[in-house]
């Protein structure tokens, strides 16, 4: 009889050490470096204080005089504990997934190449879920408030920073991006790290328009005479980098500095831990369980330094 090996420790296959890249950074928002990642944020939250002053510089005198009123406010970045609990039956893998490698015994082992595949699959699904939660999360039992949800309920977001959205295609994308660009406050304009975060359909429409097919006066061959060969990455609008975010809702965009948008988690190493448990010696079943646990959440620092497009703010 073949020796039975139970997998009861943290996964250590070929994919170990790469999980954090797939589960956390595969979502294009985080992989692009567009957000500031803050670690060691527990569920109670990380308090970030903000100082505001007025009339800071005044005419000189011989005496010490307060030259400003200092106002201190704070914003809290909270995280939510999330988990992955997946159970698979080894019998389902017999024929299609190298069943012979499981051994001849009725007490079959899970081959390492199947473990690798399972972990990669789970990590990819976690990345997809994280990308959506960052932008569209609604604070339900399985996610946290994303940027769209937070901004839609924030009375501190100036009305002048809110641009009314519409359905965008190649025929109107430059006109709509111009509206967003025009709404950028003067104190923000030209700052390093300023980016325009756009949904997939906005990015695609802009690429088509640049290729000369959007009736935007680009000419038949588009920018630089390159036609459709504009390239997928590195697009800018009036010198502001465009970041395509797969998690953003269609026809939604915002402008902000990367330092003003935060993604919080506890330990980055938590995203690197996937436990694969063979339940044969625990309950006698032929099941294998896959387990992950991690903390995640988003927040921004200064609402006045964000321009939104297509987000209906109910607070002002």
C-alpha cells in the first residue's frame, strides 16, 4: 500500500512566495502603484490627522503674533477581516488532473502540481475580488466600502469637484475628459503623483479616439500617424497619466494624487499564506480544504483634493 501523506501545513509548493503578487497585486489598480499601501492597520483602524491653516503668512512685527488658525481633523482607515474557505473532493481530480500521481491507494494524495494550480486559481480570484472592492465595495458582509461608496456619501467633497457623468464612447470621450481636467483645483494642478483613474470603457474609448476613429479631430491616422497602434499603456490626457482600473464602474473616473488614496492591510505576509488541508486524517473524507485570511480596506485623506466623474454624491 502506498504511503499516505496528509497536507496539514502552510502551502509550500512552487507557487509559494508569489501568492502576494497574484492575490494582492494582480489587480491592476494596486499593481500600477496608483494607491498608497499602508501596512499594520488593524480592524480598529489607522487614524491619520490633517492640519488646515489660514492666513499663515502676515506682515512682520517685533512681537510674536499668531498668524493663523490651526484646524485639526482626522480620517480613519479601517480594515475588514476577510477569508477564503474552499473545499474540493479529491475524487473529482482523478481523471483530468494526473490521477495516477495520487497513488493507487484508496487513500489518495493531492499531487503538488494540482496544489499549485489550486493556489494560483484562488489567488487570481482574490485579486479580482480585491480590485472590485477597492472601487465598488459597499460595506456588505463580504467586502468593505470602496472609493465610489465613500465619495458618494462625503459632504466634504466640494460640488465644484463633482463632474456630472454620461455614457462615454469614442465620440465624446475627449469632451468628457476635458470636463474632468477643467475641474481640477488650481492647488492640485501640476502636483507630482496626480493621476486620472478611469474605468475600462473610458480608457478603451480614449484609445480609439486617439487612433483617429472617434470624430475628435485627430485625423484618420490618429496621434503621431499611428492609427490603432497607440499602445495600451502609458496614455495621458493633457500631461496627466491615465490609470485604467478594472474595478471602477463603467463611465466613472476620478482625479487624485496617489498619496491621497490608501489601501490598508495588516501584514503583507498574510496574503502569502494559503493553507491546504487534507481532511482524510481529520474526518475520514476525501476532501481538501483551501484557507486564506487577510485584512483589507481603503480610505482617502483629503476629499477636497479629489475630482470625481459619474459619482452621484447624496451628501451635498
